[in-house]
C-alpha cells in the first residue's frame, strides 16, 4: 500500500503537470488571439490595425526613410456586381497570394480595407518605389477564373514618401491615396504623390477625399 507521503507526492505531481498544461494552453490561446487581432481573416495578411501600428512606429524615428504604396484594385465593384461577393473574396485572396509571393525587400504588406492593400517600405525611397512597381506588375499579371472567365487583378498604386518633418501616418496615407486616385483617373499603374495633385482630387461637389485625414 502507498503511504500518505507517496499519495501526497503523486497528487502534487499531477497538479503540477495540470498547471503546466494549463499555462501552455493559455499561452497558445493568447498567441492565437494576438494573431487574430492583427491579421485579416480573409487573406491572412496584417490588417489595418497592424499596418497603422507598424507605420506609426517607423515614423516615430524621423531619420527612417519610410515609403508607403497604396494599392486599390481596378474594377473590383464590377466584379462583385457581376459575379457576387464570393468572387470578390476570391480576387482578394489571389491578390494577397501574389503580393506575399513577391517577398519584397524591407516591406510590410497588408490589407488596409476593402479592396485596398498597403506596402510599407523601410528601406529607402528607391526601394519603396521599386516595391510599388513590382507589386503593380505582379497584380497586372495575376488572374482569377470566375464562371469560366479569367478576371484580372490589376491595381492602381499611389506612392508617398515621408518628409521627416511632422508627417503622421494618416497624412502619409492621405498623400498615397491622392496619388492613387490620380493614377486611377489617368490610367497609369503607379504614381508618386506631388503637392499639385491635391487640387486634382476635388470631387464633383468640390470637397476633397478625407478618408485618412
């Protein structure tokens, strides 16, 4: 028969193993929750929250050469209208796959919202421009088959470069959005922000786009 000491030792050991297992489970659950909070469930890419946190952290160091490229898919609304939202989801997943496959240098890539994706480059203006061009080419070549028809994933890309003065994440995204809007209107793949573009983004009612202000 087991003595009192042996029983107590066995109970204590079992409790310790149970506690260790519980702690490991809690750590795994926490890691999953943190991942889910910072990633888009449809594409698996970093989401808006993670993108803004990363961009703000980079901009906090005024010496870092930060560039953002905002990608907005062409004809995405038409795809949803013609083929349904499940088809639109398939296009978004294909775009995410194409961008992830590029493995862009010094880049942080995510889905900003809707059919908009963002590339944050922390590797110099030249690298930021190169990443934007590479992404535009990759998406221009990417297709998804919907109802037996190959549908393109091309995007218009607006590029903005931090000026290292008082630029905030929202201001930099607004500049990229302005450049993207001009690129879409003029039918070019990539356009870099210039101050004169602000006047060109006036809408028909005379108000400016204000999504990132």
